[in-house]
C-alpha cells in the first residue's frame, strides 16, 4: 500500500487516559469575553439574555453527555464515567466544541435583534478530584467566587450607572471594602437591597441531573445555587425533532433531563 | 477571605506543557459527520459547499493564530511556538472551539437554503513531531490517505448514482481493487477521467502561510496539494470590518494571510 | 556567564507532579530475578535468607521515608504525602535506588557464605489510587496472588524435590488443578499440611508503620498477612550508629519504626 | 478465580510512553552526597577513587544497556531506542537502580580501606531532546558547568588547605571573582597552573560507545571532555566471567564496549 511507508507517524500519537475512579471537573472559560460583551453591548452588571444562552448551551451539552451530572459554569462528570475511554484530549475538545457550537447556534434565539458579529471561542480543561469532599469544596469555592464577583460588579455598576462615577472612581471607591461595606453602599446610596436581587445573579445557575446514583454526589443538598426550576428542554419541540434528541430518547439510553434548580423559595 | 478555606482545590490543577522545540500537529475530526452530512443532504462524493465552509473555518482559525503555518485538514504549528505557553489542554480546546465557532457562524454563507439543523461538534488532539522529516511524512501520509479515500468514494458513488448499483453492490464491486482498477471502472463505464477531476477533491485543500521563516518547513515544495490560489480572505469586506480582523491587522502584529495554494497548473 | 547561552536546555525539563489527595502505591520488581536466584542458588520454593534480605531493604526504605505507611512487596505512601513535591520521577527513582542500595549493602549479612556475583537491579513504578477502598482491594489482590503463587510453587517443588518428577512433569501434574487439589497432593503424597507452613511464605511479609493517623488506612485489620512480630530494626545496634538513623531519630522528625506484623497466633 | 474481583485495580496503571524519535537524556544525582562524602572522608576538591567508582558504575550501566551511547555524568540514549517500549518509569527506575547497585557492589574495589557506612542512593529523571543541536547544547552546558564548578572548588580548597583560610573566609575571597581571577589566585599564591591539572577533573569523564550509527551524534568531535583512553572494561577478567557480560557478549547482540575518551594530547 502506498500509505504504508508513512504509517510510522502514527506512533507519535501517545495515550492520555485520565486516572479512573476520580471525578472529572470540566472547566470552561470564554476567550476574550470582555471584548465580546462590549461588542454585543451586554447589559451590566449582568445580561439576562447572555446568561440564558449560557444555560442553554450548558443544558444542551449535558443532554448529549449523560455522564455530566452537574453544571455550574463548570461541568462535573461522575467518577465512574468511561466517556471516550477517559481520553483527556478527546473529552476536553469535544465538550468545548459542543458548548461552543450550541452557543453560536442558539445565539439568535436569545439575541434576536443583535446579530453575532464574529465567532466567539472558549477554552476548556479537566481537573481530577479524587473524593466527594474535594469536589464539594471545589464547587463551594466557585460559588463563593461567584458571590464575591457579583457583589463587586453590582456595586461597581451602580456607582457608574446611577452614581455618575467614572469606572476609575468606582474602582477607587470599592478599594479595600468588605462585603458589608458594599451592601451598605448599595442600600444607602441606591436603595438596593442586595439580598432581593435575582438569585440567578447572586448565586449563579446550576443544572443538576435528576437521577439517583450512588456514584453521584448528593449535590442538591450541598450546593446552594439558583435558577429557574423548569426543565425547559424537555418541552422544546424543535429539539424533540432533532436527530440527536431522538437518538438520546431511544429505549435503553434513558437519559433524565437536567433541570435548573433553585435553593430560593 | 471567605474563599480561602477552599482555595486548596486549585492544587489539583496540574501543569500540562508540551515538549519545547517540537512541531505541533493539531488534528481535528468531525463528530458523527456521517449523520451530519446525511441530515444536511451533502452532495456525494464531495460537497463543494461543505468543503468551502471547512476551508473558511480553517482560514479563520489560521488568521487568529499566527503560529499555525499550514492547514491540511489538520493544522501545523511551528516548532518554536509559545502559544499559551504550550499548555496542551488550553491549545487543543481553544483551536477546536474556534474552528467549531467559525463553522457554525459561516454556515449560512455556504448553505443559504439549508438551515443548520443542530449544532455540530468536532474533537481535536495534538501530536508532537520532533523533526521536519517526520512532519513531512505525516502530511504525506495524510495526503496519500486523501487520495485513496477520494478515489474509492468517487468510484463508489459513480457505481451507485450512475451505474444503478446498491451501496452493498458497489462495495462488492470495489472489493480487492487497486487504484488502476478504479480508474478503469471510472473511465470505461462512466467516461470519467479521474485526473481531470478538480484537484481540490483529489488532493485536498491546503492553506500555507505566506512567510519566510527558518522555523517553518518549506512545505510548498514538499507537499503536493490543491485548491484555489486566491487569498479570498484578505478581500473579504465583512471580515475586514470585524473587531478581530482589526486587531490582527493592527500595526505590530503583522500576520500574513494564509492562502490556498495549488500544485496544478 | 559562559553558561548562559546554553541555559535554554533547562526548558526541556517538564514537570511531572502526581495528583494530590490520592494514595501512592510504589510497585517494585526484581530485574531478571529468575536468573539471579539461580546464580545464587536460592532454596526452593522459598529462600528464607532472600526473604529476610528483602524485608530488611524494605524496612530500611520505610525508615528513611516516613510517608511510607505499609510495605507488602509494594509500598503504600499516605495520600497526604508531599514527598519531593509529589514529583513522579524523583519519587520512583529515589525509592527504587534506596531499596536497591540496601539490598546490595546488606547482602553479606543474610548470605555470609554466598558472595554476590553481580549487581542486581530492580524497577519501580507508581500507581495512584483515589480511595481507601481501591487501595485495600489492591493489597487484597496482591495477597491473593501471593497465596496462589506460593501454593503452586510449594506443590511444584514437592513434586520435583521429593516426588522425583522433572519440572515439565510437575507442571503437567498441576495443570488444571484447583487449590484443594494442590492441598490434597501435598498432604496425601508428601504428608505436608499446607496450613502449617510458615505464614511468612503462605501470606507474605507485611510491614506496617505504628502510628495512628486518619490519613492512613486501618490496614492492620483489613489485610491479613504474616511475619515476625519483632520490630527488629529498633534493636539493631549497627543501624543505631549510622549517620542516617541518627538524623532520623533527631528531635522533631519522630519517625515511628515500622514493624513486622502477623495475623497468626 | 479468587483473584478476579480485585483485578480491576490494574486499570489504575496508566501508560507513560516517551515521545518517539527524540533523544533521551537520563539525568542522575546523588542523594545527600555532601553528607556521604564527609562520612567517607572524600579528598577535596576531587577524590580520584570516588570518580573512578562513578566511572565504573556508569560503564557497567552502559554495558548492560546498549542504547546508551554516551555518559557524562548523565546518560544519552539514542533517539531510536525502544528500550522497555520507552516507558518512562521503567527506564528511569531501572537505570537508577543499576547504577546504584554497581556503585555499592564495586565500592570495596575503589575504597579497600574505607568500609561503606550506609547504603547511598541516587535519583534520576529523563529529559527529552528533539534534535542533535539541543542535545549537543545540553552537554556543552553540562561541561561548562563542570568547568565552572571545578575551578571554584579547586581554588576554594587551595585557600583552605594551603592558604589556611576558614571555609567562610575562602568563600568571601572568591565572591565576585571571574575565571581569570581564580586562575591568578591559584598561580600567584599556590603556584598551581590550573591548565595542567588532570583533565579528568577539569573537564569531567566522558564515556562514548564505539560505533558508527547515523542515529548517534558524532559527539566525539563536538564535546570536549577528558579521561583515560583505555577501554578498561573489555580487559577486565572478573567482568568477563560474570553471567551478564557473557550474555552481552553472546553472538548476535554485538555491543561495542564504551570507552573513556580524552580530547587532550
């Protein structure tokens, strides 16, 4: 065969299996999203449409990959997963690609009057966590981070949008402040009670697969997050007709739909 | 800080640098593209629109990442590249994401009457090649593969579309045949001279960055490939206005546009 | 500095940290030990001197590396260990080297009349286990293996040494037999009650560090192994004078001596 | 089989192949050799016996592993080597173990009146270099380092041993000095012409395998090193009788003996 004298090049492909019996956290970040949000005039401090689009892409990815049991910005795959034989590059590239594809595909649904100006990209990586405790601490860390960032951003943009400060002045105002100081600024200057802000913003959205499995963390009781409780996807007629949904709903695969859960009343 | 007791979870993120001084080949594959091509009724054996869209996404990715010096289905990054400090997951996920995003974004331009039915995905991986010789052999291997596959597919679909054979019959006809047999079938039964078929199909498209650099392979003389010779991108007005193109064209970055080259007269 | 133009070669040294929070099992194998045991006329099926030398080298290694909590052929390091910053090559090469060095160094003590004919070597590797359950299963697997091998070897050598069979005949006699068959052969033909054989041979020797630590497996109740119960090392005057033992016994390092434990009365 | 329910633990052993087509440099360091050299009263600045023992252990290792083509403190394996299928841990632990074993085994030959007080250990690691140029630069870097260190040590110990300075004073004397200053101190104060010192000390010993192979660097012309030119090993009767040497000298394996080469007249 003409091809055979070159076939040795395949030997340079090395295996990259991830350690079995460990939880996989797939971390995802937008590439240059500061510029992207400016170019598309995202509302500040939070753009509901952009968050809903993110949730949609996350739900889409979760539906296609049943071993993802939780999404909270990042994705948690159950420790017993044998997806793609736990090959690292295959998993990280496929999940990043799927999320990206869904994000671009569903953009017009959430931004009907804002055409996408250029193709956005994301990057991903996988971190292994050996025990439930560390995974839980990981998501607690991420959630504390969400809280800290959102309180900062909310106060910052109140100072700019309603207080008339320049961004530089607003940063200066906030320098060295604690959470209680920011709460006080919001309340006394702008009559905003931070605790009444939509928990989607304060705590982030979490998607949890509805299933009972001793391989899965009882995360719904451990992680306090927020969002709508409606499993929007399963009622989505356009998806129900798509070839992939059909495949997934086929007998034998039985993938419970992920749902948005909220810890708030 | 509330966050600090959880910060230890960051210790689980391990470094994944790629060996310096080696060529990076970024390999890219479509996920379930057999189904995808059926769902969108791609022409057989080759769909020009689909190939042009692939070329566009590849050119887009190449423009954004100047260290990519060649694209031929897969992408070659020069061996001195320090992109993302050569972190494997970062590179593989970002490039896969960018290609995917461009593919979905530009779909309507190439398939104006065929709406995308669902978000397609790709997977990527990186293979390191230590020397010019192995890289050249790698692309020679890929190109020989392209030739073998295209000759098979061209003959197969001629038997089905023009010869009235079922797919099973066509596979049976081709079993055990050599290249000269397939050429003979094409010529004697269907009056097709394989050598006059568009070289884009026979040899694949190659994008080579126009630059002179001793770190870069003189691949134009080593790899025989095909495509249009027009640097379409630089004349594309819609891209010229995009924020990213602007950034790339800014003084100081100086990224020569990749061009499609052809080895045919 | 004359050296600086070459200093870039250090960039080729890549990090190789092991995942935190996982148990390290350091596996050790003799290199060509079949030949080695022939060359030094080890007694069959078990040579007490050779086993004692192995135990001595293991105890030596354990004394020097306090994070080793158990040795049973292989070595278990506690999951919180930060030895050499968990750098894989450093750990695997150092432990293999130390064991090898002790083995050669103490050879004359156990083989006073058999000079070592050439320097023997070993190879090592590290396997990560994320949970106590998997570690325990690992050692259970190893111990079951020890039992199976020893019963086979004991019966094989009885057939050869006392039964007058050739090795080929002995293998043929044992083909397809179960444990009860081998026990029956030993008892009926050679009047050997396998259960009364020294448990060191039947179950292997295990060294467990005497300490209480919630990071450490309660392996003494989980793994059934055998050996002498005397903490020989701490009474060893020659070691007590060695520089290293001195260092280890220095205030602040507090390394409890490993002891041989036995599950037998 | 009793063992089968535990056999899953083998899945935790992950492959660790090294990239093909790259040179392997096996780096080796003594563990706590400052203390070791004090405990055995090594001569300063260089102990000929200790260096000869090192050379012997290196030559031994090189004889047993024909793919080692050069030893200069570290070991170079040819880029086409398929030793142990290029498994990293296997290679690094085996080579470290062999060197260690030979070092302890041959100690009495070089230190007949100085009993080894405790088993010394070494650690190793492997660095991949993709091209001849980088490998050559690596060894140039190592050799420059040897020169710098030896000049410093020679001057330091002259100041202490012949000049009556304390170690602290000697370090202070040398602070900020260049090579020519140290040469001057040696010559003017102690009448030592540094260039006439044994090149073994000034440049280090290098062992190069005598073979012609296009896979191997023409290192003899590129690296300037020093040592005796006598292939001591092949004349060593005790080795010639050893089982391993016998195996290596067997027809078909044809392993040329490494020799010490010198660039000095």
